[in-house]
C-alpha cells in the first residue's frame, strides 16, 4: 500500500477504487462538506451574537465611565470646597487666638493697674 501524498499517487489510489468505493468516498466527502458548512454557519451566527453582546458591553462600560468621571469631578470640586472652608476656619482660629492673647494681656494690664491703685 502506497502512503505517498504526491498528486500522481493520490490519483492512482483514487482510480484504483471500485465504483462502489468511489461512490462511498464521494458521499463521505460530501457529508463532511455539508458538516463543515453547517459548522461554519453556526460559528458565524455565534460570532455575530458575541459581537452584539460585546458592543452592548462596550456601551455599558462607556456609560459607566462617563458616570464615574462625573462623580470624580464632583468629588474633586467638593474636596476643593472643603479645603477652602478649612483654610477659612484656620484663619478664623488664628484670629481668635490672637484676640484671646490680646484680651489676656489687656486683662492682665487691667488687673495690675487695679492692684497698684489699691
């Protein structure tokens, strides 16, 4: 039995078949062809469905990304407002400390003047 794959040997094997063997081989090839076409059609359908799902997922991700960016912007604006408010509070605390020091020294001066006058 020849196992060579050259064209001449393949033709020789093909022509060495009996008509019934040739018909059986041809039917098998036709069935494989039909199976491959069916497989290709099914695969193409599944690929189209997967692409559709992928497009929907991309849209959802895009929407979610936009929502996240808006929330991030709001958070950064809120943070900036809080930082500004805290700086204002710090300034107010500094002013109150200065006022308290001045008031303490004024009270001490008044106390000394009262005690010296008595």
